[in-house]
C-alpha cells in the first residue's frame, strides 16, 4: 500500500508552467481563469487516478489494517470502516490540496512574471 502524498508536489511545476505561459501571452482575465481551471482539473484528475489505484491496493490487501497499526503505533484495532474513512477523507484532502496548490502557484507565477506595459 502506498499513500500518494508526495504526488501533490507535482502541482508546483504544473502551476509554474501554466503561470509562466500565461505571463507571456497578452493579458485576458477570462482566458487566464479558463486555462488555470483546466490545469487544475488535469492535475487533480491525474492525482485522482493515482489515489484510486492506491485505494484499490489498500482495500484488496489483507495486511492493510495490520500495516497501519504497526506504522502508526496504534493501540486499537483498525477495521475496514477505518480504512474506507481514511481513503475518503485523505483522498479528498489530497485532491483539494492539489487543486488549490496548482491554482495558487499559477496565479502567483502569472503575477510575478507578467511584463508590465511600461517596463519595456
């Protein structure tokens, strides 16, 4: 079983690329929002596939509950309901974080790299 926690880091280069590309184009707020939203959707969809694969492995594996108990040093028994709860809540949190990071980094990059009309 693997937790796709570090896959969220890929939102950073995605946001940088999208924001940098938009900074080079003429300013169009509607287009910028549309492209940023599309980038967020794509990166989040890719992470959703990874989360689904990880969730499938966790649900199929018979050792998931034991692995979690040993890894986290828990003093109680992990049930299948606990595992499903972790998948739903953790997966939702990861997907939300992916969307927000991609969006914020793209906006930050666009704002920081945009060439002002008076600069040159």
